[in-house]
């Protein structure tokens, strides 16, 4: 399945979570609810997936930890804050580069309308 199709499935599930819970809760609550929505919809994912980091041929002792890796192809970074910044987007781009993944979604559940809190981050997406 192409990353764009997966992102549509993710966004639909996230909108359902936001519609049900609304803004104002903790990030961990949205992440857990989103995982439950993925299960209900048959969407494969890994939560808090550890990713080893290689630095110049040496595996670092500290792993990168992804909020969600969906269908093995799309990274989802769940946020629950007043607003996202360029640092949030840069962090997701770094995650994409380190994992050789092509699409990431930053999702800020504190927005009144979730679509206003979704940012697509791309890394050589075909």
C-alpha cells in the first residue's frame, strides 16, 4: 500500500478520535485512543517502536523511539500542545531520514479542528 493511501487511513482514524474525545487531553490519551481506532479498522501499527541509531558505523546506546509506525511505512508523531513549531517538523524529518522512511504525519490533537493540526512531512516520497 502506498504511503499516501496509508496517510488517508491514518487521518480518518485520527479525525474519529478527535471527534469522540475533543481537544484538551494528554498526548498519551490520544496516542492510546488512536491505537484502539487502528485496531478497530484493521490498520497495522507499532507503538513506541524503538529504532537503533547508527552513528558512523557504531550503534548508539540510545534508541530512537517512534510514537507510531503505521503499516511499516508512515511515522505518526502525536502532539497535544497549543501549537506545533518548526522544531516539531524538523524532528519528524530527522526520524524519516534515520529510518529511511518517506512520509511522516505530525498530528496536534489540541486544535479545535484536527485538520488544522496535521502536517505532512516528506522525505523523498515517490
